C-alpha cells in the first residue's frame, strides 16, 4: 500500500494521510484480534478431539484421587521396589524430631532433598497447617503441632 500512496498529496497534507493510515491500522488490529480468537477456539476444538480420540483408543483414564484419599491409601511402589513415602508424611516426621524448632519452607525442602520442589513443599506445609498438623507462624515459619489428646 505504501507504494500506491500519492506522495505529492501526502507531502501537501500529511495529517490527512496519518489519520487515514491510523484508521487502517486500527481496523487491521481489530481483524487480527478476531482471527486470533477464532484460531484459539479452533485449536481448543482440535485438542478436545485429540483427547476424545485418545480415550477411544486407550480408554478413559481413572479419576485422580484427592489428597485426603491418597493419604489413606497405600503409597505406590516405585520402580526400584521401595514404597515412596508421601511428602506430607516426610514433612511431619522431620518436624516432629524437634517440635520446638521453627522452620522455613526452604529449610524443610533442603532437609528433604527437594529444593527443586520448594513450591510443592510450601503448599504441603500450608495444607498441613490448615489441617492442624503444623502451626503457621508469622513471617512464613512453620512449627510442628503435636497431636491433641482427647
């Protein structure tokens, strides 16, 4: 389009052509947005179709268990033959060794050799605090909460 602009007229009245080109740019942006939305929706449909095809071929996968159900269930056996202990159990065992100590999530992750999973350790500690197994103190410290005697 820039090749077809009447450059003599542009030089005589650039404001007119700036306005026209800005309007054209705005319209193209609006069209591009519409195309992106349609493309996103079509990709979503395609993904759902692929999932349906996969389910037809290999069956619908089992529903994931919630944390409360998985804590009651037996830990799964790892490929090496030993049973993996759930993270929450390992956190509680570690912190029960020194019930008065106040821990940061990073310290717990270091002790469990899970520094690369610090966020998961923090989430597990928060869930344990909500369940009453840990106490969450100010400044994101955690402390073991001994079980209450009935």
